[in-house]
């Protein structure tokens, strides 16, 4: 993996500005999609239930405010 990553880093560093902008846009979408997939997986597995329950409890106790 390190060799592949190092090779990728070298290639990205050599991209012209126009290609680098396209790469950044692609990577931002790719990363956001991966984040969304992980959140959806965690929700389905109940990993966020405690956080949600705590937030709801604090809200019901008047410890929240409108943004």
C-alpha cells in the first residue's frame, strides 16, 4: 500500500493546475460519498442511538436553543 500511495502522491503533485482542480472536485465528492455511506451504516447498526437519545433528552430538558 505504501508504494501505491507514494506513487499516487507523486502523480498528484505533478498534475497541472487545471487537472488538480478537477482532481480536488472529484476527491471532495468521493470523500463526501464515503462519509455518507459510513454514517448510513452506523445509523443502521445503531451506533449513533446513544448520541441521538442524549441530544433529545437535553433538548426536552430545555438545554438547547434555536439556531
